[in-house]
C-alpha cells in the first residue's frame, strides 16, 4: 500500500488485528459493577460515621467534633452549643408561640373551696336526712290496702334549736292502694322532725310530730270575670293548651289592660281526667 507524501515509512509495515469486542464489553461490565460496589460501601461507611457521631453528641452535650484544620478552618467558628439548644433557639426566632404551661399534680387534684359555711352545711344535711326519713318511714309495702308509697317530699322551714340540733318541717304526699289494688293519691300532709348534726353525720333523734300543711303552702288563684272570647283568640288558646292535654275546650276569658287575653281552657289526659289551665295570649 502506497503511503501519502510525508508519512512515516514505518506505518507501511503496521499490522491491524481483530479486537475481541465481546471480551472487552464483559471486562468493562465487571469494572462498572466493582465501581458501584465501592460507591455503595462508601455511602454505608459515611452513614455509620454520622450515626455514631450523633449518638456521641447526644450523650455528651456541648461537645462538637472539629474538622481537620489542615483541610478546612470551619471548626474554629463552630459553637459548642448542644443540638437541642440550637433547635430551640431556631424555633424561638421563627416566632412560633410556646405551648400552655403544664399543670402540676397538686393543681389538677385541687378542689374548689366550699362557699357554704359550717352552719349552712349542717342545715343542708339536716334537710336531706329529714326528707330521706319521711320517704322511708311513711312507705309501707304490703298486700292490698296495706300498701302505701311516698310519692314526693319537700322540706320547708328549718329551725336551729342549738348549733347541732334542728327541727325540719317536711311536707309529703302518698299513693295508697284500695281493696282492689288500685292506687290513688291521699291528702298531702306535713310533719316536724328533730335532727342532730355532729361530725358531718345527720341523725333523726325523734319521731315525727304532726304539722299543719296549710301553714307551709297556700293557693290563692285570682278569679277575674270571665266572658266569651273572640273566636280568633279562642283558636290560639286551644292550640297552646294542646301542650298540656288533649280535647281543649274554651271556658271563657278576660281581656287585660295591656290588650292581652287570659283564657281558661279545659283539657283532658290519657285516662279521661280533665282540669283547667290558663292560657295568656299577647295581642
């Protein structure tokens, strides 16, 4: 083969061989995998160093591992502040409001002071004891007419005889059974009970004495003149009376000075008993 002018005459005898590309590609792949393995190993070692360094810093607050002064001068400017303090300082500068103050165990278990004085507390215990005694004393469970249940109790006057002795007036009502076992309400009654309060304990110290029920409560219903009411007023009164009964019947009413009406309405209950209620209608 002729060489171009000026070429090296030794190139004329150069021999070219066939390059085994398959072997070369396999060798390059092995080198690439080896490089990846070295890179992964380096990352693992770096992560291990970081974890160990953090554990050491947590166990010894205020200690900072300085860098090599031959390679960098950053270590001379690194403060020896614990990591927790650095985080706290950063949050405070960011303007995040601090949380509410924690209550101590003594604060959580504290009880508000009782606003009732000793005399008032003793009076209250005497009242409770008297009502409980009346409920239990006048309730009789038996067969037929021997059965009597206390339906309600209500303490009235409480008279302080001494600092620890009281007389409590208690009104009550009972349900009694007739011979056929049907219950009916008896008349309301009242009794006086002597109660002694000592060391936060209220004790009934005597049998009940009769009291006049009329002296405790009184009923004085006004009786204004009743006349026929307009149909529009009667219709409204019947509608409002349905809140306490059924089958409302207007009995009459009276007009007030301010223009409103007071209407008497007769209503019934589920068993057919009827009673009268007063309905006030604003005009």
